[in-house]
C-alpha cells in the first residue's frame, strides 16, 4: 500500500493485489524478507515484469529492464565453447540503438559474473561491416558505437552476422580489418523476434540448456521462468538468482 498509494491505490485494493503470489513475492523482496524472487512458471512474463517494476523498480544507473539466457552446451556441442549468453530474448520487442546499447551493456556486466572466460561480444545483424544499407543495419551499427564508447576496453564487434562472429575464417573474408578474434560468447540480437527464435532453435536442435530468462536492470534479483519450464530449468534459475543476491 505504501509503495503504490501515490498512484491512487487504496488499502483494500492493495490487499487484493498482494493475494497474488507473484505480487506477494515482490513485496517480500522489497521489504528485505527474501533476497531474490524466481517466478513465472504459471504467470505471463508481462505480468511478472509489471509487478517487478511497480514494486521493486529499476536499479540505479539503469534505464531499461532486459533479459538474457545462459546457454549451456553438452560435450558434443562445444565447438564454440561450453557456455554462451544470448540477449535480449524475452523483453524488448524492437529496441532503439540506445536501448540496444543498454541491453548489451547489462549483458556484458552479467557475463562477467556468469562466464568463466572474458566476455567477447557480437552485435548481431543480417549484415557484416555495413555490407547492406538498411535502417536495421544502421541501428545495430550505432548501438555498437555507443557501447564501445562506454566499454572502451571491452572486446566487441558489430554489426556482424552470426557466422562471422563465430568462425575466424569467415570473419577474415567478411570483415578483414577487425581485430576481433572469434568465437564470440555473448550474442546480442537486434530484436525480440530474432533473439527468441534463436535461443529456441539452439535449445531444440543442440539440446543446450537454456537457463533464464535472467532479468537485468532491476533494483533487486527477480527472474522469470518460461511457462513451459522443466524442473531442471527451475533449479538452474534458482542457482543463478542466488548468485545475483
């Protein structure tokens, strides 16, 4: 009630809202009764995010809440490494250049805590090194420039196609002047269509574990499960959330 009364919510309405398990969990997190929240197995993602934003709010310095998946590959599918990060696979439908840079910045910081090796980030596009003229290519190129200005020493390449981001021989042909050395282990997709389809293709065809979506930019740890999640995915997300606390 205290958190939302400035929006016109009275005590009766607040009590009704807190009867929702997701809202109750967010209130407990806000009060400090718990250190993190894992929810979403029976709750739509939009409702989870709405509750988190209303009660928890964004972290200092963050302008945007985004998401990522930690993709974990078995021994038969590690030609590009054991773990990779895909973002943003669940939240922002068609981010602007500034928003895409914010998503990538958050993913880079998360990657530093989740990956064993240093993040090597690829800003993905259907074009490599401006080989095509299109507004979507310009969006990724500008986002890359913004990101590089914020993370001066980070290993970042963009705009770039997926094959060039992973294969050094392809990169030599398509982008010979870059100093980036594949494979990338953090993939930033240009929109939600490509990101959501991409992680599910990899998950289904390679058998990779997709842990997440892991939310970024909130003031306290909240993570949203897919409504099709397995028991293993719930356990893995709980472990990630504990790591964020």
